[in-house]
C-alpha cells in the first residue's frame, strides 16, 4: 500500500489525494503540517531532501516527490493518463503550465494570504505581481476552455486535476472568476466527476478499479 505524506490544505497535495480517490487506490495518509515545520525534521528530510509535500512512498525506502510526477505514476495505465503520444504531450504541456504559471501565482497567493498568519503583511510587495500574472494565466485557460470541455485528450485527465487544485481555490486568494465563464463551467464539470472529493475531505480507502470515466 502506498503512503502519502500530505498537508490537507495544500493544493499540490490535494491533486494527489483527488487522483487516489478517483482511482480508488488504497493508501495510508500521513499529515505533514508545513506551517509547524514538520517538513524540516531530519526524519522527513531523509525521505525527501527538498523537504516538500506531497511525497509518495511507493515501496519501503522508495519515495517519489513532486505532485505532477506522482500523478503520472499513480494514473499510469488508466484513462486519466493519456497513452497516445500527442495526447500525452498535450497533458504534459498543461501540467507544465500549471507549475510555471498557476502554482507560483494563484498558488502562492492562496498559501500566503489564507494559510499564513500575517502573510499579507509579509508578502505585501508580491501581491500585485501575483494578481497580474495569475489573471494572465486564467486568461490562457479561459481561451482554451472556450472551445474545449477539458484540457487534454478531449476528456478528463490528470491535466485537469493538476489545474483544478488551485483554480478552484482562487477566490479565496482574492481572484474574481466572474469574468471567466468557461473556467467556471469547467470547475463544475470537474467537481461532477465520479468519486470527486473536496480539499477538506478525508479520503476513503476502497478497493482499486481501472479508472473513472
């Protein structure tokens, strides 16, 4: 059974928990609170020298960090991870976009403005940049979704899971999605997928199946 080291309120960790739930993959969950420095302990750093979550233990002594790499690992062989060469590259394109354009802007704003006490004061000079770049990223997503139901392979995949994590929390970081109707419709489609769980949900431990539809 996999062991996932995760923080409940982290968008990057939520991606992995959502995929595990939708694929009905049994796993053990260990909460790591980065706000309390639990990711800096020698025991955790021995597992992941970067000291970051999520971290998936796939076998004794074998650990895989980085949320999107974990998504590809656990979803391999299911419809959530495209096998067609172009569709796979398409999914990767959007997952790279998520880490380069969404996580450092909307993700950073969500972390500092909603999770860290005094974060707004600590990062007051960063907020304008996060806002400008975050809205630019949302604009790219909106343009794509204006003509597509999902981001890759014409179906729900791990690319959607990766992008959903912070986009669906953007309003909590001060981003107004009122001008992004295609994104709002896509968020509803993602939330309607089988075995969808909310970020604050405790994942169930059912028997595995091939994939969700």
